[in-house]
C-alpha cells in the first residue's frame, strides 16, 4: 500500500508555514483545556468533594503545561534519542517543526510543571495530575496522526495486507531521491499508537471518570493513565521501528520499552494507594447540593 502524498504544511503564508504538526499540539492543548474545565465544573463527578482546581486555575495551568510539553518533549527527544545533536548540530534542537518530540520527555516536563504549579497554588500535586491525566490522550491522538502525515516514526517491515511503503514524491525530494524507510511495506505504527495511546486510553480514563467516578480517589486516574500508557507503548514497540542511531539493546528491548516500564510500576503503585480509605477526598459542604445528592445516591 503506497503512503499518501501528504503535505506536512497546511498553509504557506509567505515565510510563515502552518504545519499539521504544530496544529496537532494546538488542538490537543485547546481541547484538553476545555475538557479539564468541564471535569472541574461537573460537581457530580467529585462525589461531594471540592474539585481539585477551579476554572481560573485551570486557565493558568494551561501555560505551565504547554511549556512542559514543548520543552520537556524536545529536550527528552535529544537526550534519549539524538544526543549527538548537542555537539554536531545544536541549532537543529530548536527546529521543532521538523519533528522529534519524546513523550517520556514531555511527561517529565509536564510533571515538573504540575509540581511547580501545585506548590505555587497550594494544590496536592497527585490530585492535580488526576485532573489533567484524562485530557492527555487527546494530545497523543492528534500527535500520532501528525506523525503519520509527516511520514515519520514508521513501523517494522510486515507482510500484512495493510503494510505501507513510506515513500512518496515529497520524501524523495526531501532526501535526495531516497526514502529513509526503504521500499518494503511497514506497519503504520503511528495509526496503531493513535488508536491505543489516544482513542483507547481516552475511553478507559473516561470510564474511570464518568463510570467509576474515581476523580476523588487520589492517584486512581493518574495511576490508570501511567499503567495503560506504559503497557500500550511496550506492546507497540514490538511493531515500531527503533529510532535511527539507537544501539541494539539486549533481549530485543527498545528505548521506548525501557522508559515505559517505570511508568507501569509507578502507575500500579498509585492505583494500589488510591484504594486506601485515606485516598478518598473528604466531603466539602460548599461543593453544592447537587454533588451531595450524587454522593448519597452512590453510597446507597
């Protein structure tokens, strides 16, 4: 199956190029922001407890998280996958429009941003993570679709009927008549990742928020996010081509696998902690009658 001749630039306005890759981040941040606000407004989800943050605080948090995603994602990519850029082509580090963002680096950046914001606003950082975790799959979904449009992060060779040859006129022109992925069919692993890390994870966390009403349980939502993302990423690494320049790790491991194992362990620890009685947020009399009524129905 041939790779479509996508143009990574949606619109060219003189020297300014509006790229799908940048729009993916914009869409993820904007939709995630509104989703987080909706969660905070829905008092019934908090079972009588006070929401972790109000709408104004969430508005302020968006800037912190945006900086954490961009700086952490890019620095993490360079340190984990392309450390040679530091001394061979440091200017390339600034060219984020060429692609090259690490989820694990972005996660570290967002974690630091959440910690700083939580300290500044005297909010429990784990409960703040529980509020933000359900929105992350939105950005992951759009990011993986952008990876597919860019023709990057392709999968390993396959003989499956949906195998895709990641080569087209644009790629040939960009790489001097050659295609980095070769001419053999490969797994469209970007679409697999969009489906699991994006859509499936969004639905799992949505069930936990709306069906299980786990937002008041400290660590439950963020624990589920870390556990399932880590498991999905480890699974997908078996069909995703390792980044160029990565050493051959023992036992068939990849950098993505090794960075994801700690996420699974941390997620399981948070889920275990969330089951303790002390993890349940206490009722707040000012949270509103609707939330208290919902708590009564749940207890009954």
